[in-house]
C-alpha cells in the first residue's frame, strides 16, 4: 500500500497522502504513520528511483504540457549503468506492458538524440549504425499521460492501445530534449558519448 501511495503522490504533485496502520500501536501507543507528498512530481520520482545509481548528467530532464489535447508529463535522467529503467503511466495506472505512449516516448528520444549526434559530428568516424536500444542504456524515465477514453490491451489490461497518443508524446519528448541539449551542450556530449 505504501508503495502505491508514494507512487500516487509523485504522479499527482502537490497532494498529500497519509497512510496510518491502525493494527498495532508501537511502544508509545502511537500508530505507525507515513505521509507522502511531492512538490516536483515526476522529477522527484526519477531521483527516488535512481537513488542508488551514479548520475551521468547534472539535471533531471523534464517536461509537462499538453499536445493535441493530451496532457503529457515526462522526467528522465541518465546514469552510469547500462540497464534501461522506464515506467509508463496512463491516468495514474502503471502500464507494465507499455503501449502507444511508450512507443511515442522511444521514437521522440531516439530521433532527437540521433539528429543531435549527427549534427554535432560525433558520429562521423563510426563504422556501425546506432540502434534505438543504445539510446536507452542507462536511462531512468517516467512517462505519464492522461487519456480521456483509454483502451487497454493485453492479458492484464496494462498496455495502452490508443493510437492517437503516440504522436503527441513523441512531439513533447522531442521538444523537451531539443531544448535541453541546446541549453546543456556538456551534458549532451556526455549522453551521446555514452550511447556511442
């Protein structure tokens, strides 16, 4: 329960959720209580998830906005590991199996980083093609969208099937990343270097 309440407080910044266990009081007669509250939402969530990893870039890259009437929130950070740690949510529901919002995120990420890497000239001497997976190594990210009429697929109904979500998420991620890479050239080089 605590894990879910913490998750909800990150996904809905500004709300406070208090969890009180009334089963057994401690030695002072008090009941164990946990309070969950997040001011920065997904940015704090990424930092929480990445707590024991070494960060590769200075800031958490994040965006919050609306594209084609679909509210999109994304926060991401690169670390020194090589594993991919991406969590996707639709209307506060954890979509373990991914779906169209995750496809949009991956497309936006890959296209933007690839474009930046090519224009920076860092790929000129490469003898091999960089794949989408390379751009997600060492990435911790959270994608959260709000969809009016979500269509869930898969055995456990944890995969989003709404086709109209892919493009808005992809656009939002592209814009966010382009701005970040422009404003943080040192971090941009570090990310591309890691990808290579």
